[in-house]
C-alpha cells in the first residue's frame, strides 16, 4: 500500500514533467506589460494608438524648442543671476555639441515611429475590414506630415543630419558598393556600420524639396473635418494631432521659404476659409495657453493632461521665477527688446498676457499664467500646450505671401485683421508706407513677434526675414540683445550663416 | 498511532509541495565546499546572512537599517544589468537573493532571507561556483549559498530553548552647528548673498527674542532610540529510527536605532524524515513565516531622510508650534521657513510598513533500488506575499512636487513550483576503481505578480489608506518564467588517490527565444591525493572548471514589444523593444586550482586556491546611432573578469580535557576588471552619484570630476564652464581631462572602485572547563566609499545646518579658506557634483563579535535539564578605520553598479546581548 502510493507519486511527477515539456507552450511565455508584434497592428484601435505614440517624443522636448527658437534669438535672455551653463550656451549663442538640450534624439524617435506607422498602416486594412480606405489614407498622411514637420525643424536648426525615410527598427536595406541590394538586421550592425549607412542630404535644398513634396502629397489625403473612419475626433485630438488645415498652413510656410509665394498665398486660403478656424476674439486668445486649446484659435499643438495621466512639460521649470512651484527661472524676456516690439497703445491682449513684470523680475507669462492678471498655474503642474501652428499663422503667412506678390493691399488688410482681433486699432493706409516692402516686412515680423512671442518661432522668423531681404537681419537683431564687446562678437559670429545652426555630436 | 500521523502529515505536506537532498548526498564533503557548523556564533542580526561573517569567500555588508537586505558578494561582480547576488537554496528551494522589482522606497531592499530564523539553520555551504551544485546551471554565475535547516535525529525527544535579549546603541554624532553658531553661519551666508545689514538686523531668524527662532533642539537626539533585540526559539527534535522529526517555533524582534524602525518575525518549521521501508525514505519540510517591519527612507531622497533632516535642520527651531504669546502648542511644527521637514514628523508620522508571509513545503523520496541503483524525486512549492505601504502626511513634511500627502501600497507575490527526479547508480569497474553516475531532470515554474497604487492629496492627514485622494499612479505587473534542466553526472575514483567528476547540464529557459533557449553548462574537476590516501590524506590538489550562466533576464527581449505611453491624456503605443531572438544568458567560466594540506591530521588544515572567472556575453544595451530613433535593443556583448587567491586556515591549537583552543582564518583577494564593452561605457546613477562600467576599470567604479583645489581669486580662474563663461573665485578647480579649457561631461573620470582588494576573517574559540570565549574579527581592504551623506553636510547650496568645517570655505579673496568652495544658493557653478572630494578609503578591521559563555551541565540524569549555556556577547565592539562616515560597512543597494554609496543609513552600532540556551 505504502509502496503503491509512493510510486504513483513518482509517476505523477514524471508524467507531469513530460506533459509540461511536450507542450510547446512551456517556453512560450509572453510579456504581461507589453504587446508583442503578433498581437499588434491588427485593428484601427492599434493604428490609432500607434499614431498617438508618434507625438509623444516631441511632447517631451518642448523646452528644447523654446531654447532653439527663442533663447538663441533676441527676445529672451537668462533669468538667473549666475546662469546654468547649458542654458546659457543658447542665450549667448555658443552651443556645444555635448549640450544635452541640443540633442535631437527625440525628433528622430518621432521620425522612426512615423516611418513604422507608414509601413504598417496598410497591413491593418487586411486585418480590420471595418476600416475605410480614406481613414487608412488619413493615418498614412498623418505620419508623413509629422515626419515632414520633424525634418523641417531639423533643417532649420541643425548643421548636418541624416534623412531616414524607412523603418529601420528591425532591418535595413541598402545598396552596397557592388551595387547589390543588401538587407541586414539592425541588431547585427555595429555602430560604425550604421553610421556608414546613414544618408546625409547633398545640401539643404534637397531636404527642402523633400519636405515640400511630402506636405503636398499629404494635402489631398487628410480629411477636412476631423472625421476619421466616420468617427469624430475628441477636441484634444483635433488640436493635438495633425489636420488638413495644419497641412495647408505648413505647406504655405514652406512655400514662402522656397519663394513660391503664389502657391503659399493659395494654401493659406484653406485654413482661412475653413469655418473651424478664425482669428477668434481677444478675450479667448489666452485660452490657448491657459486651457489645453482654444476653439478657432488652435490648430496644431503638443498637449498635456495632468488629471488622469500626470503629463507635464518643463516650461514652468524654465520660465517661472517661483522656486516653490518648481521654477528655475532659466529664461526671461529680454526687457529692452520686448519693450520695442510690443504695443503699449490700447489694449493688446498679447502685451498683457505674454509676459509680466513682478518687481525686479520680468517673466514669460504664457506658460505659467492662468489669466492676464495674477493667477498662476499650480506648482509642478506645467501643462500649458506648446503651439506649433495656430490659426493666426495662416493670416500672417497670407500677408507675407501677398506682400511678395505685390498685393500690398491684401497684405495690409490681413495685418489689420490680426491687429483688430487682438484689441489694437487698425493701421490707416496713410500712417504706413504699405507699398514699401521693407517697411511691411518689419510690420509683419513685428506682428508675428507679438503673436508668437516665446513660442519657439523668433529665431526662424529672423532667418526667414534675412532670407527674404538678403540682409543678415538675424545677426543685427540678435546682437541687439547684448551690450558692450559681446554685442560685436555675437554680431560678427552670426554674420556667418553657418553659425546659425546647432552643432551635432 | 504516531506513525500514522507522520505518514498522514507527510502526505498532506507532500500534496502542497519538495527537495533535492541528493545534491548533498551525492557530493561527499570536499575541500571545495566551505561550510560551518553554526552552533557557536550567534550575532544579533536577524538574518542568517549575519552568520556568513565567519565564512570564507563571501563578503558581507549588513546594515543597521533594520530589515534591509545585507549586501553579499561571492568572487566579485560579473554583470552590469542583471543581478550579481548569489542564488540561495533553502532546503533545495531556490530563492533570488535580490528582488527584481524596483525598491518601494529609494534604497530600502527588504531582506528576502528575513523569513529564515538563523536558529533553524544547521549548515550553510558557500559554493563560489557551480562545480558542486551542477543543477544550478544558468543561475549560478554569482555563486550559491546552500542552506540546510535542522532535521530530526534518532533518540528520545530533545527540547532546546534559547532566549536572547540585547541592546543596540548608536552614537549619532554628526558634526554640525549648534543653535548659536548656526545663526552666525546663516548671517554670514545671507550677507554674502547681498542682504543689507539693516535687513539682516530685522530678520526674524536673528531676533534675540522671537520664541520661534530661539530654541535649542538636539534633533538627532529626539529621533534616536536604543534598539532592543529579543529572540526566543524553541526546538523539538526526536525520532524512533523509522521517523525522525524536528519542530521549531521562533520569535524575533529587533528595533532599529531610529525611532519607529523595527522588525518582527514569527515562524514555525516542521521537518520530517520517514522510512517507509529499509530502502524507501521520504522527507518533508513545511514552514511558515510572518515578518513585519517599520522602516524609514535612509536613501538618496534626503528631503525625507530622518538622519539627514535631523542633522540639517536648524537647532534654533522648535519641535512644536509656538503661538504668538511665545507658548508652545501641542501641535507639531510644520515645515520651517528654511524649507526643512520636522524630523519628529518623519519618524513619528511618516510610516513605511512591510508585511511578509512565506510558506515553503518540500516532499521527496529516496528509493534504493536493486543493485546499487537509486531513484529520488522531490516536489517543492514556495509562495510568498509581500505587502509594502507608505503613508506620508502633510504636517511637518515637505511636499513631494504636487503631492501634499501620499498613500502608496504595493502587494507582490512570488510562486514557485519545482520537481526534480534523479536516477543514480554506483559500483566498481575494477578492484581499485569505483564509479558513480546519475541522470537528473527538473522542471520549474515561477510566477511573480505585483500591484501598486498611490493616491495623493487626501483631504486630511487622517486617511492612512488608499480610501481618499486622487490616483497618482497605479500599476499591475506580472512575470512568469519556466525552466527545464536535464543533467548527466559521472564520477570515478581510482585507488582513493584520484577523483574525477564531470557533469553536463542542459538548461532551457522561457526567458529567451527559441534560438537561444537551450544552453549547456558543463563542469569537471579532478582531485589528486598527492600525499596520503583519502580521507586521511595530507596533501591534495584540485583542478576544476565549470560553466554557469545568468539567465535572470526579465524583459522578454526576444519579442518585438509595444509599450504603453500617454499623449494628451490618450493611451498611446510605441515600439519600445526591438526583438533580438538570439539573446542568450550571460556565460561565466570559472577555472580554479586549490591545494589542501593537513600536515598534522585534523589538527591543522591549510588551503590555498586561485580562481579565474571570466564572464562573457554580458547583456548590454546595443549602441545604435540615435538617428534610428529606437531605444530598446539588447544584445550579448561585453566581458568582465574576476580573479583572486583564496586562503583558508583552521587549527586546533590546544585540545585537552579542560583546555580547547581553535582558530580559523580566511583571506580572499579580488581583482575585477571590465575587459570589453563593445557598446561603450554603461552608467547608472542614483541621487547625484554615478557608477560606471568602463573597459579597463572595476565594474561599478565611481565616476565624476576630480577636484584639484579652489580658485583663490578671479585672477586665478583659468577654466570655463561648458558654456564658455569663466568659473568664479571660490569654485572648485576641476581637472580638465581633455584640455579644452572647458569643464563638461567629457572631463569626468573614474574616482575609485567600490570593490575590496582583499577581505576575510579571523576567529578564535577558546574554552577552559565550563568557560568559553569566542571572538570574530572581519576585515576589508581597498574598497572605496562615496560618502554622499558627508557631501550633503558640506554642500552649502541651501540653508541646511552643515558640518562646522564649512567655516573654512572660500569666503572672499582675502579669506580663501582651506579647501571648501564658496557657498552659493542652488549651486550655480556645480560645486556639488559627484567629485573626488567625497571618495574615501573604506578599509576597516572590525571586532565583529565577542562572546563569553558559561556552561552548566547536569551531573545526574534525573535533572530537569541536560545542559544550559549562558552567554554574554557584544557585536561590533570596535572598528578600526579611517572612514569618516557612520560605518565602513555601507549598505546601499545589491546592485553591481551602485555599491558602497553611503547615504547615511544607520550603522550597525554596538549590541550587547545576554542569552541562554537550555537543552532538556
């Protein structure tokens, strides 16, 4: 009896093990907290989640965009008495390649996710037959457009950078020296081999053309009305994701850089006549920053939600002077510059909301204020949206394009529309020599400086202004931020167009 | 009747459960194995790791942070991203010594061996390689601690009762300002920062009358306590030849030396051996332990570190609110004007609590079949649950960003089921040659789950649970791993002069993809009895080679994985890991040679060994160019070596009827070097400190800037910050490694290594008639310590109370001080970065334990007791060291990259203990 029990025990054990081992599933354990490839890119929900994932790396880097586009330019300087070196490098236009804030890795993370999305998007149609072809196109176009915006940012910011247009996560196809197409696994390539495979553009013009062509092909694919697969997008997604009006505005801006003013002017019409976008009211203008978005005003922004996912950016840290709120006061407005740029006649909402003066401290108010009086965001809840395109972009780009088409009246009108919408009185034709292109460029870029102050645009505006006039306005304006000997040093340095770009490690 | 109960209980236990005792049975005690009989040494540590101090090869660093895991190391460290702690077998049940989940608080790792009462343990074998435990295979790279609990023995019932009571005292004398000198320091700081004299005069802090700022509080004295240690253990042993049993109940309670820190354990254990027939033996183990503990955050989060805050808080502040009439209220003072928490709130109100339940069961059988065949099989089950809680109220405690109050809870469990089967045969090939062969298989499944939740900003401090507040974070993780081992083993003995053993272990793990799942772990050893036949030989020589692995990879890196992430409140997904289907375990090859000499029989044993341990295929993050935009891709690339001499000595110096004197000593040397890292240096950081794995240096070396001095004047400044602007007078002058005139991250260098050059112990055991004296000395030479706590006391970046040495800081060109930088709020020049200033030599010699005991034996058999031993012992009585922190035995993390960083956790302190042990 005893022996029997025992042998059955042993038998059960042996049997148990053979059953376990014969079962092929014994070793096939899948991760619990992640989705494996076999289970992903199956449905529209997967596609949509992957699409949202493309924006996430950019949303972590908006403080860098502030450094790249504003700290280097004329309207911003350091807030601290003894500035933090890596921040100061931007303010004094002396950025080193080791500077962590000059790292573009997150932009390439977005590019990689866009590339993967574009290669996978059409696979999903085979799996999810509820998915409409037009929605598939929309997902494709969204990825392509976001990638174009990334390259556009790299193009205007960095010295050299490679172009990656396919999904290299798993394998890389390339043509070797013998002219054969080789396909190799990324995991098997060494860093030096990978470096050798990176394709650097011949010149910047090549990238300009790529960006332009990409945005042109997107224009017809994105739906006009935020409806994908017959589902209306929630409000946050309308502005937190790319849309057709954004594509048109972006296309117009690229066209202006490329000197194609006719096209630019035409593209601007799309957002301008779209009834979802307008210049809005002066009263609602601060809502773009105090709320996550403002209907009519907002077009494309990087957004944050604190209440359920605790997403924040570092703009409060960078701009607030309140240490207990987590403010490091890295950056502040360059007072003497903004005093000449902003309007103090009448009530321009942008003058009262973009910055504030507290005793000794002038602060950038857009990202920390909750109204245009005193209310501030709570401590450590930095969720102000980062604007990439707003409706006002279309109006001011239209003015710029029409000016170069010698349609002075139209340019003049579009500027006045913006002025009026913000609480200023219209310019009268007799006040301004509006047929003088130089004068009008000054008026337009000043208006842009007021509208888009501290939104990471000023540096690029100065680049464009210089390009349009053929004069190095950037060097002139940026050096005006400094005084004494530094002023001339910076001026001399920025006369070289090469020094407008950040170095790459 | 008794037999029936035994049989029934054994089968009930067996239903749950089991163990491979044969691993020990098949391996005759060899000179490779180091184990001790644990009867004599009873340190006041709650963990069985306290007993390792008297063992060779293993380096132990216990912590005064009660309930925290000791840091163990066997033959160096050999992994960057995986665990480097030894695997532990408790009666054959494997146990990961370090948890794989991140710590609940900054550096507190609950001791995973805390469930085991040291009094239940009869033997600990330290296996530095897999040579003697072939089954270990893919998890043996860090060595194995093989722990056995006591079993029953033939004879009438024996009762052992032991009781211990001890007191632990720590003298927390952190150098710091008293109330008056703190005020003059602050006065100087404020005026250096440009506060005009008139404003200073009116500043309430400097008022001679304001009752809020005119106290004299010794904060450290208010938060410390004398730690009481209590341990009671009752053991029943007996057997009638067919059935032997051991039943033990233990209770342990130890208080820390900071208020409201403690550890409590209640455990029972029942081990049963039963002979079904002369050829069939079954064995069962069943144990249950509950432990609970309260602890504080003595890690890198200095804002709530009670010892730091008590040192840094101004002594002129009061413990309780002072009302406008100058009367002290009953309400505890809040966060003060200088931004510091109330240390009393940190020890009395902020609560971190652990509750741990573990149940283990083993059932096995050994069956001696016909003709020297034997079959054994066992099944073991182990389950534990750990619940961790934190309650952090608002009153008196600084906010954690937007979190005013927080309640967190984590509940985790591990389940483990293992079956082993083994068929063995032994016999003679010829008259002079014996052989032994075995085939073994084992199957194991392991599952781990954790649920974590944190709610914040409840309405009041009254809610100590997750009932109120908003969810701040929540997670639910699960990990499963299956393992199969197939093994063949053989041994030949020729003429009792030569032993040759060999094995092949083939192990498959679900942690890897099908390309790399199965791995081979072979080993072989040859022992030559050069002088004299075994077992009475005088000199033998052993050569060994074995291969082990480290397969604790939990990331499922052989799959493409999409990770969740948030964007604008929506659930987003991205490709977070790119599959590497060829990823395999890290592989360690150990070569060893060892000579054992016993020139005078058993009176003196001397052994000297040398090992060379090379680990390749380190799992590292593959370096890809960042333009590819992917972040997860792991591969096997990297090699590290550990090598050293191991010397052991034991001697019976005097052995007579009345006098006995034994001594033992060991020394192990260690040379660790990272040989290759094709993917480049690997850095890991905690707080402000960084550990690095860099080719040519010891793994986990401290990485930072080398300070050469202080710029005495503006004219002296010859270096720029990274932005090209010059340093200021009073800033540290840092060595400009690349000579570009700018100090940037490129100028960091290796500042020291946390691994000892050699370590060991000397113990002596002397007895005269009924009196006896035991002494244990431990030493460690050459390990550096990063003294983060000391740096914190010299930082001068806020208005913390500081070490009075800051009076010698650079104040102006006319008062350049003697070595410390200028004081500057928020440290704009980065004078507080990790630097060579805070790396200290951590060598020490410690009188670990001194015990005096007296034996009362009963002369007559009718006496109530057989034997009583009374003893008085003292732990950590003396430490000889140049280290300036609390204790050179630093307990930071069981992490190879972040060893020996001293955040100022409580030291072990001196413990005086009185105990007795009675046998009935």
